[in-house]
């Protein structure tokens, strides 16, 4: 089966700081890949690069065989790349329902047609009761779940999740786990997360980064005991 | 000799004048995040002081300089105080507030000095033409060019070599950093607007023979320096200088070369440059 | 637009009595109230000319015209997040176009020219962020005045143009202006309740999130800018019809600033508020000029300052201080280029 996402020597520099350093990644369709690493490892930058929010300084990105390096974020979204951000990005002046409807609109052919599927999505995330509420009145955890609904509304083939569990209550965390586990099989997930319990519960494969560089990839069990990973986190000089 | 030498030199003088003025705007906007629509009024204060105090003698020059710079610095400081309740980044409120102050200030200036454009008496020794490659050229403007260059170099050194300058550049790059460094935002605002006022006032006094005091001075200066800021960006002294010189040349040589279309020229140039940048953006998107 | 979600139970037949929750969104609120307000206001306004003299009627006509341009400013500033000091430009374009055309085609021509102008200027505006939009639109507005003052063959230069009269009485002109303004306001209100309004508001709130959902934000902004240009152009046609004369003095920077002030006072997110606020501001300016000739700028300046301090939410409750922040991390940078 062809890889759904390939990065080739993907690099992003900020002046003399190399945030992502010649990273090669391959994800197969349906894979649940987690990216972990200490702070400054370049994890969020990686997601920004794949989503098209920032442009790479070098390297290429291929999605489903197509070279998308030059594509903007909207075009990538229409191809089926969805994301959620580290700080939940919702539209505060719209209602919760309209947030999801607008997010689904490009996929479903308009806002009006998106409202019914939007309610169903909200229900799955436990937000149906807040459908008529303006999003700016939602709590952090609710906004996080709203953004997840918005990302799912676009029926993504590749879902980029940036610390989705941050700031969630125990109940919300459970629900998040359920939603992610219940994703259709064809959906690939690239997850950046600090909470290792979510990583071990959800991921098939874990990649470790440090200082923008690739360290190692393996199953969660392998990573758990890996010497290289411990070195990466401990800050030992290589 | 080249018939455009004179307008070209005029363009340099005009451009350097705009540079000093725009530097103040870049400072207040880039460092303190303040859109100051009263900046032109600060220039006008300096220009009016020059018109009022200059009597053709040399003694009046330092007097006018001190009076103009002190007055505009004081006005800038007062501006900073009045902006205290406005949140950083709330540009619309800043625009309304400073525009209101510009209106009021302009009205006060006209009440004090009359509604006419005022002539400025340059020291007699400089108030004569110098022979420049066969063309007569006002001596004052030559002296002004030299002085303005010195100021420009001084600004450049201040921004790149001093600690304060480093803070300024860092603040332009990352406004949040200023707060993290433990620098009091109020002091930053007051300091920045005071210096910005001083620069505008200095430009006003020295540049009064070029852009003189009158009821429309503040608006003209404001608009031109806004164009310089938009074209030159906030990131480098060199960028601002280039943009200022470009605007200066367009306003002078442009008028000489294409007198009928000259007024459009500036805006057409601005449109072209912005459009080129925008298309550049299409190829190189990125988010903040 | 509010939705209330309610539960409806369904029984599934066959495998026992499983109740299924089916969620239904019912629209609440609807269009009734604003339409009612609009209708009452229009009826009252239509009756006015029979109670005041011709001069006042003519003044009110002019206020209506400016209110319409203020509507275009509010559409951009409040709804789309493009704070503008440059709607005087399509206003002028429409007005000068209207001065050359007679009859019913006048309004159509003005709207078309206003929109066309906006289409050409759009690339300069829609790629900018926050305060740079203010600066760029300011420059565009100034350009319009400069062109108007110099392009003698088309605009008559600083002398202006006299236009053929279309209607005979001040009352007639007023009612015509009222009708046009009323129809346009109603159309805009309808449009804003539609998905188009949602898309614009969402783009204003968080553009990056819009793009992450596949929306072509630049296209939306351009559409709004062109629509605003058309509305301002319509104002230009009304200006010519009510005043029979147009000159660059009608489009000064002061006018642009007062439009913005009026919109802010009326509450930038409210279309009706914007029209009312704009009319109020210009009426106040005229009154102040009459009261203390020569000192009007001073008093006006004080009004600007007071508004900045005292009206964070405008009259209609919209927090306009958020305007111009296109996304959560807006830094007021012109164009962020990757370094």
C-alpha cells in the first residue's frame, strides 16, 4: 500500500536555529503515529509544515503520492488534511453549531447542508447541548472538543493533532480517546502529544524527535524501553 | 549638465527629511505597537517653532532647535500619557484617539499662528544659491542634506550598536519579549513616544524650509511617512531609508519628469510595490 | 443566528422498542425583529419631509447618503475585519460616474464603477493585516482625492461637476435616497444572515482556522471588498442626485475619518447602528461648525478622543477593539515572510 504521507529531508530554519532538520517520515494509510520528544524538538513545527501553515526551508512533502510542498493550507485542507492547533482555534463569534457547520462547508457543499451532520458530530463529542451557544463562552476543554469536531467535519484522510489532550478534564479525556479510537480505519493520524498514556493507548508507531532531528521510531513498547529515547529526554550529550 | 540634477538633489533632501520623520513612526509602531496619527502634528510643532523663532541670524538656530524639539518631545510624552488606558494592539482606538488629538492640536496651532502657510527665515549666510556644476542650488538644502545624513548615520548606529537599540530591534521582532524582560510597558511607551516626538520635532525645525508649517502640513507629513513605513517595512533602518529616498525622489523628480501625472506617481508606485509583495506572498505563504 | 437543539424521540421498529435521540436544530429568532425595526424606521423617516423645511430635508438627504457609505465602512470594518479609511475612493468613483450619466442608469453605473474600482484595488487591501489595512486604505482614499483634483477632463478638477437634476423637489430627492438606502440596508442585512455572513465573520475571527478547513479566505475578503465598493458607489449616485454637484471636497480624509468614527459609535458590527451613527456624527459636525466657526476641528477632535475613551462597545454592543486582529496571534505585522 502506498504511503499516505512522505517527508523527504524536510527542513525548517529560523535564522541560525534549525527547528526541523532533514526529517524523513513515512506514514501508511490508517496508521496512528505519535511524535514525541522534549521541548524544542520541532514537533509543532513539523505539524505546521505538513499542514501548510509555514513553508519549509528545504525538502519535500508528499501526500498520497502528490507533491504538496508548494500548496497552501486551504488547498491541503481540501485534499483531506485536517488539523487541530495547540491552542484551540475556534470562531468565537459564531455559535458552536455554526463553527462545525462552517468547518464542514467546503466538504459538504455549503453551510446549510452541513448543519445536520454538524449536530451529529457535536453529539459524539458531548457538545450538542451547547449547539446554540456562542463559542466564546465555551470552556477551554469544550473549545478543544469543538475544534476536534471541526477537524473531523472536514472528513480528513490525514488528521494532525497537536497536543489534543492538553487541559482536558478526565471525562473529556475519556471522550477524546473514544473519538480517536472510533475514527474510520482509513484515517491516518499524526499526533503530537506529551501525555504518554494517550500515546500508548492510541499509537501504533511512535517517532521520537530531539532538537529537530530524528532519533528513533518503534512501537510504543519498544520506545518505552529504548535507551536512545531516554538519552533524548535526559539531554545527555550525544 | 543633467537638467535633473537639481530635482534629484531635492529628492535626496526630501527623502532624508522623510526618513527622520518616518523613523519616529517606525519606532512608535514597531516597538510600542502604537499607530500614531498625530505624528504629523509633532512635525508641525517643530516647523512652527522654527518659523516663529528663526529671524535670519545664527543665534536663532539653536534656539529654534531646542524650542522645537522640547515642545514636540513634551507633546509626544503627553500623547503617551493619554494613550495609557488604551490596550496595546488596539489600533483602531489608537487611530481614533490620535486622530482626534491631531485635529485638536492642528486647530490650536492654527489659532496660535494663523491659517496661512508661514515662511521660514533661514540664516542669511545660507539663504543664497551655491554653484553646483553650473546650476544654482540653495545652500541651505545642501547643508540640510549633510546634517540629515549625520542624523541618519547616528540613528543607524544607535539602533545597531547600543543596548537600547538592541532592545528596540528585539521588541520589533517579538513584542511579547519586551514584557518578559521585565521592562515596564508604560516606560517603554513614554520613552518611545518621547523619542519619536523628538525626531519629528527635529525634522520639523530643520526641514521647515523644505516642508513648511501650515494648516495642511501635519496631514501631508503623516501621509508621506505612512507610505514610507508601509513600503520600507519595520525590519531595518536601511529599508526605511531606501523607502524614504524613493518617496522623496518620486515627489521631486517625478514632478519634474511627468508634471501632469506626478500626483498619481507616488500612489501608483505604492500600488506596484504592494502588489509585487502580495504576489510574493502568494508563493511564500506563512502565518504569524 | 441562534439555534436551539431539541430532542425528538423515534421508535425503531423491528428490534424491540429502541428509542433513538434525534437531534433537531430549530432556528430561533429569525428575521422578524430587525425587519420590523427597519420598517418602522423607514416609515417614520418617510414622513419627515412633511414636517420640516426644504433646507432640513436636503440636509437629511445628505446624511442618508453618508450613512450609506458608513454602511460600506461597517461591512468591511466590523463584519470582515478590514478596518478602512478609504471608502471615500469608491464613493468618489461612483459619484463622478453618476455625474456623467442621467436617468435610472445613473444608480446602476455608479454601483458598477464603485465595484469595479474596488475590484482593481482589492489586491492591495486583502493581503494586508490589521492596521496596515488602515494605512493602505488611507492611501487609496488620498489617491482618489488627488486624482479627482487633477483629472480635469473627467472630474472637472477642483471646480467639480454639475450634474443634471433628476428629481424636482427636495422632498422627492429625499424620498428617493431613503428608498435606495432602505433597500440596500435590507439586502445587506439579509446577506449577512446567510452563510456569506458566517463565512466573513469566521474569517475575521480566525483566518488560519478558515484555511485549515479549506476555505479560500482571500476570495471571501475580495468579495466583501467589492460589495462594499458597490454600496459606496451607490452612495455616490445618491450624492449626485441629492446635491446635483460633486467636487473633491466631498471626499476628504476628514470625511473618511468621520465615517469610521460614526461606524464605531454606532457599533461596527451592526449595520443599522452604523448608518445611524454615521448620520449622527456628520450632523454633529455640521452643528458644531455652525456653533463655533473655525473651531470645529478642535471640538471634533475632542469628540474623537472622548469616543475612544468611552465607547468600547459602541452603541450596539459590538467590541470593535477586536477589529483588525485577523487571527489569534495577530502581531500587526504587514506580511510575515518566512525568514
